C-alpha cells in the first residue's frame, strides 16, 4: 500500500531538492526515503528503481519550465526552435546536474504530445519532410542539453583546487577557454549557426525541381 500523502510528483520534487544538495551520483531512493521520513519500501510502490525516479524527475523539470502547453503562437518555425533551445537549456540548468539527468532520463513524451505534434506539423508545413523535421528537433535539443551539460561540468572544474595547466603559450586553448567563459554569447552563436544551417538547407531543397527526389533535412 502507498504511504499516505505520497505520490510520484511529490517524491520527485524531494529528489530534486536532494539532487541540488548531493548531486546525481549520490542520489538514491534510500536517501530520498530518509528525507521523506518513510521506509524505502514505500517508494518502491511508486518507482521500481532509480531509473524510473530519474525519468519522473526529468518530467517535473520539463513541466515546471516548459509546461504542457502546445507552444508559442504567432511566430515562425525558426523562432519555435530558438525558443525550444533556450527553454531546454534553461530547464537543464535549474538543478545541479540537471543536464546529465535529462540525458539519462528515458524518452517519455506523453506529457508533451501536443507541443511535439504542433512543432513537427509546423516544420512540415514549411517544407521539411516528417523525418527531416524530427531530425531538426533532435539536433536543436541535443545542442541545448549538450551545452548545458558542458556548462555544468565547468562548474566542477572551476571548483577543483588543483593548479590548472599554464595556457599562455597555447593560443588555441586560450581562445576556447575565453569563449567558454562567455556562456550566453557562445550559446547564442552556436544556436544561430545551427538555425542558419537549417534555413539554408530548407531554402536549397525548396529550389529543387518539383519532380526531384526529396532530400531529408
């Protein structure tokens, strides 16, 4: 029988608070149960294992920051993808190790069906194939979460007390380090290049003769 007052959402939120405190690797159902003041067996009624808990934690992060709304209105397809990337990066950064958590969570789009259906339909209406629209979504999502993961990793590196290697004689390393330290500018530049590439590809394929074989984007 489930413990009174416990449900998946409440447990996931306590787990997210613990995530901020101890990080992803130290997170455990036993620790969460202790924070809730219940026996660990009470949590196994809701989650069979830690992976199921991670899936629900990622779901809570997405719903809290992105929501289950069908998406922005009155904007162009590329604005949708830009909004998606910025929001996903923000979502991943709301909790310690949030990006890695979202990468480790199993795909479960049941709470975002309306958003995804609307976005893919918009991309297809603009000239993408259905498969190409899916690839565009995957590319933007991978970029946003990947950048967030790298940014959070740099926090750990910055906290390392070890003396970093001298970089004065390595301009390539220095240039990358300087760019990485300007997180917002670097993210926006990369996102612009990604979206520009999608625009260029869409334009190029739209110029093909109507009897040409469609090319996936």
